C-alpha cells in the first residue's frame, strides 16, 4: 500500500470482497497478516465474500460456467476461475 494509506485500502478491499472479488479478499488477508487490518475486518470481508458467492450460485449458472461461457469477461474483471 503506497503512502501508508492502509485504512483506505482496507475499506476498499472490504467493499470489493463483499462484491465477490477474490483478489480483494486475498488483499485484505495479506493486510491482516501484516498487521494492517484487524481480525474483525478480515472476518467481515470473508463472510461478505462467501455470502455473495453463495448468493450467485444457481444450476443454470453452474452449467454456463462448466461450458466456459463468460470466462474472458470474468478474467478481465479479476474473478478467479476454478479449474
């Protein structure tokens, strides 16, 4: 985090992690490991991420993902694709 602006970075990572961004969840996890985020903040981001991922599940979405539909779009938006 440039210029030591950790509080702002944590807030932004939390917002985007709660929107399903795995890279943001990983970012706040790293900040927690370095002492720049609290356990409570990391737990909140993790729960928000998990809730969003669960909310987005559906049989039709799973079929589309299994066929590779939308992979390029998801990659471009920073989503981690499972193999």
